[in-house]
C-alpha cells in the first residue's frame, strides 16, 4: 500500500502546475503527436521515407542521438559532488539532473527504436530476452549501457524520494554501491557511442583513439550548460530553490571539461598536420575546404570560436559568476558542441573533384597492369573516350567488364551502353498471391 500511495501522489504532482506548465505540456504533446504520425508513415512504407540515405538527414539524426547521450552522461557531474563530497547546494538539486538524464536516455532509446524500422522486433534488444550478440555487437553493448544507466537514474532518485515521502532516513550503505556504479556507467554510455564510430576503419577521422575522450569532454561541457539554463528556468517559474553556489560550481567543472576538450582538439590538429598524410583530407575539408567544396567551413569555425569564447567566460571568475555572461557562455557551448557533434563530426563525406581525362587515363594504365598480374592476360591498350560526368568507379567497372569479355571471348567485340537504374520502392501487387490461390494450387 505504501508503494501505491507514493506512485499515486507522484502522478498527481505531474498534473499540477501553473498555466504555463499546462501550455508547455500541451505543446510537447502536439510535437509528440506529429512524431507518432510520422512514425506510422515509416512503419507503413519502411525506412526509405526517412531519407536516411542522405548525409544531411542521417547526420541530423545521428548527431542529435550523440548529443543526447552526452546530456545523459553529464548527470555524473552532479552525482560526484552531491553524493561523494556531500556538497550541499548541489545535493539539493541533483535529483533534477538525474531526471534530465532519464528524459535524455528515453529519447536515445527511441532513436534506436526508430532506426530499427520494426518496433515489433525491439524485444530482440532487451537483455535476457533477445540475442544481443555480445561481445562482438557494439549496438548490443550500446543497448546494455543505455538501459543500465536508465535503471540507475530511475532507481537512485526514486529510492531517495520514496524515503523522503514517508519521512524515513536514506540507508546510504544500501544506495551507495548504486551511486558508485552510476559514475563509471555514465562514462560507459558515451564511450560505447564513440566506439560505434571509432571502429569504422574506412573513416579515418573517426578511426582515432582520441575520439572517446573527446566525446566525454564535450559531453561534460554541453550537458551541464543545459542543466544550468534549466535550473534557472525551474527556480524562476516554480518554488524549487536552486542556490547560486550550485550553478557556479557546475560552471567551474565546465571550465575544466572545456579545457580538456580544446586540448584534445589541439592534439588532433597536431597529429594530422604534422604527419601530413591523406588522412588530413577530412580535417582540411572542414576547416579550409577541399577542391572548391567548403560549405561546412563557416559552421565549423563558428563552433570553434564559440567554444573558445565560452571557455574564456567560464575560466574568469568574474564572468563565470555573472549570470549575463554565464548564460551567454552556456548558449555558446550548447550551440558549438551541437555543431561539432552534428555537422563537424558526423558529416565527414566531402565531395571530391570529378576526374578529368588525364586522371582517368592514368588510372586505366595502373588498372591494366594490375589486371595482367591477376589473370596473366594483357588487356588492349585502346581506351574508350571517357564520360566526364560519370564517377570513377563507373569507369573502372566498364573497363574491367570489357576486358573480361575480350579475354573470355577473343572474337567478340563488346559494345556497352550505360543506362541509369530508377529504383521504385513501391510493392507490386501482381507479385503477391492470396492464401486461397496458393491453397488451390497445392
């Protein structure tokens, strides 16, 4: 009965508030309804309607997912001073930070569910029920750490609130192991997210050991910045009291995290610029442009300038303790990190210059030598007039196909025509048979 009373009272508190609270809830409900409607279209037509094959749509999707994982992980910066160092001003508000982590984690899990395309198969990702293919599947590990961190951020504040509701003392010997476990678990959720990108050897900008530390450092900047802004809104529009000392202490930790983030970025710059290999191309594309393509250059420089200015604001005590400059720094960090994790980190595909006749001919000479070594047959030296609008892989496929036909059928003169394939994702009803037709033919 005690548990039911606590849950019922918590539900009542959720539906009580000033008029602006109801306006906010209705606005969120409308946005959620729009999202559910769009998701029904995805279930009906498949993932093709999401436009995930576009780097812009996919980058926006995966960039927001990565950003929200960082917001969830940032709750650990409140847990450490509150529970381990018993810092009173933060201990009074740590539960709100953990609630923010819960909401961010729920959105992260909804991102994963939407990416599956089949919500009826989500149970395959539930530990203990489905087959997560551990330890080889990074997605499986991501599900484990996200669900585990979600449980900890629900259980710890839930246990504390339950004791407070019934005016009972908190048994720290019982809850402390869960608090200690939540600290490395918070690090793990963003580490595994970084490993998902880090393990892709074909992406040299991602395939770097420094990626996971940068993810954590940037998360401990953007997440607490969002928390500072939210705490000010909470204390201005509710009776929940948040002391200035708590906000200033969070700002101090942001300054340290941003210093580490900028240091790691500088180390990455040094490694790429000093070695000056072909792996420098993504970095050069982002900050200087490449082959006349530089649409992301102003965005990435804006993010870098925002982060540096915010670091200076948080580093100086006078500006850190002034709410005008403090809020400005928080906004700069949130926008800067979002650009860095969205446009800067995710979209690493840059458009190379289309090959000219000289490049195509030199490629064919090298390809001809490799073909001779592979098959012991020297292809003819004549080269078909190249189509300068076609990509390089089309030229290579055309040449190898012609050489295969000439090698296998010496008297045959191949003539190839390239026709673009128009893909139609609509189902053809004529290919389907109903059960009665199938039963009648058996």
